[in-house]
C-alpha cells in the first residue's frame, strides 16, 4: 500500500483482504471506494465494489445508484423513458 497508494488493483486487493480476513466492513468499503476513485472506468473496481455492496443489505440503494452509473444501457432497456 505504501508503494502504490493510488493504484486501483492494489486498493482492490487490500479491500478484499480487509473484507474477508479482517472482517472490517467499513474499512473495506473505504478501500473499494478508493479503488473506484483511482480508476472509475475499471470493470474490476466497479464490479468488486458492486459485489461488496450487494452483500450488504443496508447498502442496496447505493448499489442501485452504482449500477445506474455503470450500466445506463441496461437500465435504459427496461425503461420507456430513454
């Protein structure tokens, strides 16, 4: 982390470690968000963060908002307003 503090892949790996090994949900979310901020177009960063949010019942509105940003075509296909 010290060598590459803004590298999306490094942040994702650390977020996974914190999530699965340390069992610290809040810290894991912080690192998932940092990974997305470091590379907002990364499918890995967005997918891993969405997967994390999907596993958190109280985070579903946030997960839906993330999907609206990432998958506008998918949502557009299910709506008549596009």
